[in-house]
């Protein structure tokens, strides 16, 4: 018996010893996404930050929605200082009251940021964009020689059963409906024409995840459709016969934004971190690694990278269709429900 | 006498704490959020919205139909496979190799395996190439975005559970029973039907319940292989949590699926028990 008691005590002590140094050490906790996104955030922002301040960055990996859920759960005693979340979720986080205003005094580089990337509400600046990405027209260059000029090409009979667009389970699904609504000049607030047209589409699949879209283009299951510029150029970099184009109607785009967490335990450092992300070096680095359109003024990228940015070769942030997320979030549940009933069943 | 009791309590504490923290607590959170509104007031509105809407019953029917067919096919494929491994293979190393072959895919994530099926079952995939090469079909058959495609993916992923549970049950049967049956002049088919099959039933039922529960709740495989053109219940739940952010409605959907599945599994369990030899 004593032996078991001893064992338990010993393991409890060992456990305590293992946890203690981690909590004593000063480290900045930053929430970001997984995969190549997280790698790029680390290389472009966290590493320079650590080099300049000597403070290590502890990543809290999760998608935007997961991060928001975490912030809501730890509202009273947050452990995360800074959080990356996408457009759309950013507005929800603001509404949930988990964000602290970002100030010019705390983050001087705000002055270098394009005005579109500074998000304000009554309480001040709640988010700042660190780079745009878009959902453009992606196609198989072996099957389609000329870059398609319009989104309406997806309905051409020769592409029957080989088209893909996002489903509402994807973060771009509902925004894409708004985008179609706009390019087709549908009556305000009425999505019936949009659904009627999607019903006529002959899809290979409606993709849930960016990975599923990549897979479909890679296997030839889809020869034309929508895809994120980040995913499409990843495929192109692997040598696959894929093209990405910004058609005449433009593209829907959104951005990855940084947020200061309310009552962040290390506010000073958190502000410094956001400031680091808004330097031309960090912004240019994210453009090179993830093809994110820079939100910082005066960033120059190589010609090779310029081609892969969300607005296409010659565009700028002006060519992007950026949504009013308050409108999208208000109609989200209704559109998902209509999609389920009208489109996602045989 | 108190000492062993303390030991027992100590030993039980860890698993109980684990169970409470990672199973009971999240379940309570979900159940509570399914019966509350945004302001915290109690409401049955989410359940009314689900149960009074024919659409949800249609999706439930699709979900349970796919799960039942998956279970049936898994039994039809898994039982002979288990029989082959336990009764026919004489060479130990080969049997071991077969078991490893059956278990190894379980070490790979569902996502990767479902992506694999997307490639195999695609218009230009290996399956269609083979069928067209053999002259069985002229145009590629559409598997993705059909219930057939989802069934193929689920059966592939869940068959090992049947092989393992039925194989275990078969291995435990004393062959003396079958010999006795033969001695009494009964043919092999009737021996199988009246002696062997009833003895494997408990194993088969537990395998079937496992497969059914996993098929009903499967998300990744149906989501990928349906190509967004067929909806199963788990996809509705995921949507509410991931893109609509209505956690209350999402929770009510989860509890609905859980309760209905439990009811069906209990009924199946009763049937299995009823036939158990006394």
C-alpha cells in the first residue's frame, strides 16, 4: 500500500515539476492556423519578433472558428495574447466582446497599413489585416487552353460534371453566394435567382475543405471551378497543369487578421507582435510564402510572386470584392438552410 | 480491510476523472446548450425546429439507410473473412500477416483514406479505368456524389471491426459442439445454421453495433465522398458548429442523432440477446 502511495506522490511531484517551468517562463501565446499557414506566420512574424525581443512565441494552433471558441471559453482569464482569425469570424469575435482595441500608440505601424485593412467599430480598431487571399477561377490547363474570362463559363455544357464550387461548410461557401448575387445583379436581399442558377450547375463536387478542392483538381475530377489562390498556386508549384485567373467580374476575397485579446496577460508584448506583423518585411514575406496580398503600403514582391497574388498580375486591393460581413453573418443561417434543402440532396 | 479499498479508490480515480473530464463534461455542455436560448433561458425551440420539419426526417432516413446498408455489407464481407482466418488458414504466419493487413489501415487517418477513395472512384480514377478497360461500361460510372460511393468508403473503413469481433467469437467456439452435431447426423449447412452461427451471434452483434454507431456518426467519409451532393446528419451538425455558429441548434441536432442511434442500438442489442443460447 505504502508503495502505491509513494508512487502516486512521486508521479504527482514529477508532473508538477514538468509543468512549473513552462508557466514561469515569459512567452507570448499567439493563436494561428495549422499547416503551411502556421509555418509562414512563424517564419515571417514570430521568428523576427523573438529575435528582436528575446521572447519566445507559443503557437495555439486552430482554425479561426476554433480560436474564437477558445477565446470565448477563456474570456475571464485569457491565456492567448494575440489571435489570427479570418474576415467574418473577426466580426463575430468583436461582437462576442473578446477583443481589445488596437491603438496607434501601441502599434505605430498601423500608419503604414492600407486603410481597407484597418477594421473599426464604435470602440476603436478591433482588427488589422495581415494579407488578402481570394477565391478565383481555377482550371486545368490541359483541358482548357485559354484562361476562362467569366464565372459564367462554369455553366458551359462541355464542363458538365467537372465543375467545383465551395459548399457552405467551407468558410468561402456563403460569401461566394453573396459574390454571385452581386455579379448577377440579383435583386437586393433575394437569393432565389442565385439558387436557381446553381441548381442548373452540373458539379463534380461542392468542396467542404480547401484540401478536397486541391484533391479534385489534382485528380482531374474537376477541370474548372473556384479555388483559393493559396491552394491553387500550391498545386502549380508542384508542377500540376493548373491555372488561376481573375475573370472580368473580379474575385471574392478576404483576409487573415490579427487581434489583440481583451485582458491579454502580456499586452505590451502583444502590441509589439502585431507591430512586427505590419512591417513591410513581414508582409512581403507572407506574400512570398502564402501569396497573401500585402496589407502594408509600399511592399514590393518579385514578379514571380506578383502573378500569384489574390488580385492577379496587374490588380490591387481595389479589384477585390470585399464583403460587408455584418450582412453575411445576418443571412448565414438562412442561406445554409436553403442550400441544404435546394442543392445538397438528390 | 480499508487499505485495499483506498487502493481501489486510487486506482479508480484516474480513469473516472478522465471519463468525467473528457466525456461527461462535454456531453453535459452540449446537452445544456441544446435546451437553452442565447440568453440562457430554457427552451425546446431547437428540438421543435428539428422534429417538426420533414426535411430533418428525410436526412435522418438517408443517414440510417446508409448506416444499415454499411452494417449489412460489412457483415456479409467480414463474416466469411473472419471464417477464413480462423477456420481455414492453417499456416500461422499467413494468418498473422492477414490480421496485420486488416489492422494496418486503421493506423491511417480516415481523411487520408477517404481522399484515396476520391481519387480511385473519380471519373478518371482507377476503378472507372478498369471497368472501361474490361469493356464493362462505355462511359465512366459516377461514384462520387452518390450513396454507392459513400457506402464503398464506409464499408472499407469499418470491415475490420467485424472481422476482429466475429473472428474472436469464432475462435472461442469449441469445435466439439460441431463434431457432436455431425455425430448426430446433421449436415454441415445445418450445423453451421443451428450451432455455429448462434454461438458467434454475441460477437457478430457487438461488431454490428460498433459498425452501425460509427457509420451513423461518420463525418469525414460521407463529407468527402458525397461531394456535397448528399447530406447526412453529421454534416448538418458540422455546418452549424463550423459555419453558421449556432451552437444551440447544432447541439440539439447532435443530441437528436445520439438518442435515435441509442434507441436503435438498444433494440438491436435486445434482439441479439434474445437469440443467445441459454
